């Protein structure tokens, strides 16, 4: 029996739910679950979940329950929801034109039971849309949420292929966006062309983080960039470390580049210690 399951909703939001009826669930099963303001439909993505954190949330009533496996009537209701979303999107665009702020509508999602309506939008900087939300609530007579998205969130919802030729990680398997920093690009000698290490979302590639531990471990065996070492009696400055090919690029005072192996560098260190 799958006591706790993981569900992804149409908006790509992910949540954990309790299966009190011992329903036979499997990945890709559509289920109707209890959410904050009623019920919504989502797809099971993981059935093998259990942790003390989940159990504690369940004991505090912070985890919703699975009501049922989606029925034919639920799918009919979902079709009605799709039609309503198209209608309210048109009205949303017209109402938005009345306000001075600039925002770009991205998506519209109704909860399955219609108790909540969420509009996703993008904008430069923060937007004060309190008056706009009140007008939307009056117009559509339901709970309204406006969610300002980021480039990463948009990429996750719309999908696409990365420079590796595979579907975006955030679409295929990555559940949480982890911080990716310029320092990671620097650690991996990738600062020379930022456009090549930026994704369709406009942010640094998430995969920079996957190999960061490897580069940090390898860096302990190489000299630091811009440090000085003595080679054949001359001072050389370290320009670049090639961690995969075990090579070190050095520059002399007259800007001549010399490449030595990691083994050669280690032998230089031994000679220096022995001298």
C-alpha cells in the first residue's frame, strides 16, 4: 500500500498526499486530492515515499488526502475547466489593459472544483496588483491568485530541449531548483562564454551544479589560478587548469604559454620540498 504519494498538478506544482483508502496507485495515475480550498486533479509521479518529515506534517494535518482515482465525470469536469480557462484568459487580458503596470500573461489554471483561479504572469520587477486582484475576484467570483513567474518556472511549465539534446532537467526529473552561481562556472573554467552555459530560461544551467563536487575535489590537486610556480628556474603564472586531461597552462613573463602535466607539477612540488 502506498501510504504517501507525490503528485504533480497541471501548473507543475508538486505536493505530497496521504492515501487513507489504500487505493492501488501507480505513477501516471490521475487522482483527485484534497487541497487547501477544495479538490484538484493531478498525476502521481512517485509512490515510494516515506520520511519522518512527511509523517510529522501528516500528524499536524499539513498533508492533504487522496479522495479517489480520477473518474469519467472528473475528466468531463476537467474539459469544462479547460473551456472556462480560455474564457477567463480573454477577460483577464481586457481587464489588465485598464491598469498602468506592464505584465505579460503566461498561463491560467482553474482548480478542478472552480474554488480557486490562478493567473501566472511575468513582469520586470515587483508589481502592486492589489486593486487588480480585487477586480478579478469581483469579476470571476472565486479565490484569485496572481503568481509572478521566473524564467526557470516558465521553462518547467512549457518544456523544451537543452543544449545536450535532452528534455530540460526541470521537466524530466528535477523537482527543486537549486542555486547555481557564477562561482561554479569559475570553478569549472567556463566563464569565457556565459551564453553557452545559460539555459532557455536565461539563467545559468542547472547542470553546472551536478559536477561541482568533482571540480572542487580535483582543484585540491592543482595549483590556484594566478599563483606562481618555478619551472626550469623561471617564474610562471598559472593561467588555467584542465581537470579532465590533467594539464596545467602556464604563462611566462614574455607571455609564452607552456603546458605541463599534473604529474610534472607534483614532481616540481616534491623537488621544492626536498630542496
